[in-house]
């Protein structure tokens, strides 16, 4: 072998070796949100530099600050156990740090962890076993490149809020959230085309006899949704805020809200709805937002059979006489 080739191969081996630690030249900020500890009138902040380590454990376990933030660093891959054994940590953020991959088992033995923020990275896939079973309440995964979420990705968690805005998700799967009490789902700015049947059935486990199933916030705005299946909201009794704004809806099936009795705000702005006959019969809605659709009429008779406090219809090509009521 000639020496050039040898040194080339060595360089590759070495650079591979050099880059192998998960946290290399990474600065970690630590602070507190308990509101109890003050230094010069402010919560203390500590910065810790990690030259090279496979885990954060040794660097952050021996100090009292419970909020960890890593921002604008270079962490291409979070490997198994890299964020394990963090006994005091309550909030953990790794933001805009080029994370492309999360290995199953990344988070283990994090007894106090309440929330995770992994926004602004390059994550493509959420595998089963990364978050599955983790006892956290919220996860922010906005502004990544997620196109694949495996079947059990968010199962059996204490998760109540998940935010997946601005990713590449093209199909909704109710199995994602089985066994988790998720009440707020933000999945705006993705590539969804349909709200499938029984989308919220994951919540049935929590719907005990005579206890209504309410989903608080569901934001599906800015997708490519053409179809909401007639059984999409089956078993859901109420929504706080449901947004399907900025999609491609031309109609909604008349049965779609049959089990839904209450919606605080329903936002259907910027779709192509041509009619809504029968859709809002027998329902309580505080604000019904139908701005910028293709309605030529609003079926006034719904006010006899439903309780709808406000309907916003600017930007529709109304032709029929009912428009006078809105002048
Ligand atoms: C970390 O810093 C050291 C010293 O400056 C440098 O030799 C090494 O290449 C850096 N590693 C990474 C992954 O940037
Ligand atoms: C975490 O703690 C367990 C038990 O104390 C230990 O067996 C394991 O090696 C630790 N893992 C890491 C990544 O420190
Ligand atoms: C979730 O919990 C149920 C009941 O304990 C169990 O049968 C199921 O296998 C768990 N799912 C996952 C993906 O761990
Ligand atoms: C409705 O459409 C008009 C004209 O395209 C636009 O300027 C306006 O921002 C839209 N309204 C909303 C609430 O998006």
C-alpha cells in the first residue's frame, strides 16, 4: 500500500474516532425555574463546557440547578444512554444543535424530567423506544424534518402536550399516542392530507363511563388536508380549540361532529368550503370561523337547533339573501 493511501485511511479512522463522543466541545447552560434561588437578583446561570463525553451525567448531576439548555452546539446524534441517569433534571432542551438521530434508550432513569424541547434540529424519524414509556408531560419537536413516526412512539407516557409544527408528517396515526393522556396536539405546517377515522381513539382509555372525552387543543393548520373522514372525531365529546385553517377542504361530511357536543373555537379559515349544510346541527360552538372560504350561503336554520355564539364569514362569495343578516 502506498503511504498516501495509508494516511488517507488513517485520517478517516482517526476522524471517525475523534467525532465519536456524543458531547464534544459542547457548552451546557444550567439554570433554575423554581423561583427559590437568586443570585444578584436573578436565578443563577451556570455554563459548563464539555470537552468530550458520552453522557451528561458526570457534568450535571453534582449541582442543584434543574433546567438544562443546550443551544447552537453540534450534536449530530443522541445515542443510547447519552441522556440517562439525570436524577435532578426537570427541563431539558437541546435546540438548533444539528441533531439528526435519536436512538432508542437515549433517555433512561430521568425520574424528575417533566418536559423536553428538541426544536430546530434535523431529526427525521421518531423510533419506538425513544420516548415510549417516558414520564414527561410535554415534548416540543417543532422545526425538524420528521417524516416517520413509528407506531408506538409516544405510547404509555404521561404526555399531555406534543408539538410537531413544521415537520414533514404526511399521515396521522392514532396509535402514536396509545395509553398517553395527550390533550394538546400541535401539528401545523406539515404534509397531512387526511384526518383519518377514529383519529382520537387513543383517548378512549381515559374516557371512563360517563366522563366526556375532551381534547383541548388540536392544531392541524397549514397542511394539505382535503378530507376529514366522517368518523374522524368519533368518541370525542368536545374540543377546546380545533384548527383546520389553511388547508384544502372543499366540504365536511355532515356526520363529522355527531359525537362532538362542544367546541370553544373551530377555525376553518382559508379553505374552499362550498357549503356547510348539516355540519353544525345540534352542537355548541362559541366561535365558528369560516373566513375566506367559498360559501355562497350560511344555513341560518342551524341557529334554531344549535348554540353558536359567533360566526365569522368575511371573504366568502355570499349570494343568497342570508348575507343581509351579516351586513
Ligand atoms: C473540539 O475541540 C478540539 C480542540 O479545539 C478540536 O481538536 C476538536 O476537533 C474539536 N472537536 C469537534 C468535534 O469539533
Ligand atoms: C445509570 O445508572 C445505572 C445504575 O446506577 C448504571 O448501571 C448505568 O451504568 C448508568 N448509566 C449511565 C449511562 O451512566
Ligand atoms: C403500554 O402498556 C400496556 C399496558 O400496560 C402494554 O400492554 C403495552 O405493551 C405497552 N405498550 C408499549 C409500546 O410499551
Ligand atoms: C383572507 O384572504 C385575504 C385575501 O387573500 C387575505 O388578505 C387575508 O389575510 C385572509 N384572511 C385570513 C384571516 O387569513
